[in-house]
C-alpha cells in the first residue's frame, strides 16, 4: 500500500495510525477490556456474565431488551474471535473514520452492527438460519467498514496475513461477502453469524450511498451531504520537504494524503498550483 503523508508547516510527515481515528483506538481498548473482564467471571461450562446480560438473542430483543443490539458488539467468545475482529478494526477502521469523521463513524459502525443483529433475527424468523443462539462480536460493524472501503477506496491494496498475498480491497471484500452468502444459503456452520455479517454489509451500503441518513449528527443538517467519492491510488510522489505556507495549503495536503489527488476540487487544485508557483518564484 502506498504510504500517506500529512502536511505540517514546511514539512510533510507520515501520520500515526490513529491520527484522526480516535474512535478506532477506543473501540480496540473497550473491546479488549470488556473481553478480559467477562472472561474473569467465567466458570467452567458457563458463559460470562457480560454475555448473559449483553449478548444478542432474538427472544431477548423481542422481550424489549433493546440494548442488546449495541452491547453484543463489544463481546467475544474467545481470544481468536477477539483478535480477528480487532485486527480488522486496527487496519481498516481508521480509513473509514477519517472519511466520515469521528462522530459519524461511531454512528455508522454501531448502526451497521445493530443491523446485523436484526437481519440475523429476520432470517431466523423466516427459517433461513438458526437464530436461537447467542450472537456476539464486532463482525457486523466490521463488514460495514469493509463495504465502506469497497466504495471509497476499491483499489487500495492490502496484504493478507494468511496467505501473505496482496489483494485489492474490492476483491477482498467481495470474497468475504460471497462466503457469507454461500454459508447462509447452504445452512453451513455459523450461518447465523454470517447472516449478521450480511446485515452489517447491507446497512453499510445504504449509509454510504445515502450519507444524508446520518445528517442528524451534522449541525448544518443533511442537505449539504454529498455522496462519497471513489479514491484511487495517488499518482503523485510526496516530497520530503515542501516550502508551502498557509493553513489552506496544509488542509489540501492533508486531503491528498487521506483521499488521493483525485479527491481535490478544481479550486483546491488551483490553490495548490498557485502556491507552488509562488514557491518557485
């Protein structure tokens, strides 16, 4: 993946992983802390008290326990379950948080997670999947993150851990979605969990295509909301030292590092061009 750089005064620097992505950092912390607190209360042959109170069940939701559509997203069944989900938040979450902004990202993530739980219940009621078990995990929200990246950065290249091969984000996301659909339709192992994944992905697609749905978090309302722009790999080579001044130029450099040169408006390109000419003079 191409390195990204941020403008700061006269220099450009590589951003830290969680710069502009504080929500992702706290998601990691909260999930890990909750996991160990819950595991500490487990007796042999039982589930943790947190899961008993906060894990999602269709019966519990229908009985009015609405909080479960959120609380289940912070609970995990084991170390590998937690590790897989937190790696996804760590690697993919910051890109999407910088796109939405922290407040909207948190809403986006939690709404996708809740949609996963509800889709799991709907398919269970219809008899498509088994929905009598306990649903836990951040995967539905993570599938929302994956769909967001398919839309805003389809050509972003990621390196898989197993096997260690590079793959475009679009390809990786489609593979995950195809597997989820196949498992649900064939009644395979963890079909209920995969139903939750699909619910999160569907909601993610809806929110990305209609960002005004999160306009209630914007003081100016949703009227000015724009559809997300596709971001492809930047074709410019970042310079190690840039003698450009001004807050507006720094903002434009930040935008290039986050979203690519293609995301600039004509006005922003002109500002950058004028600043470069002044520097050359």
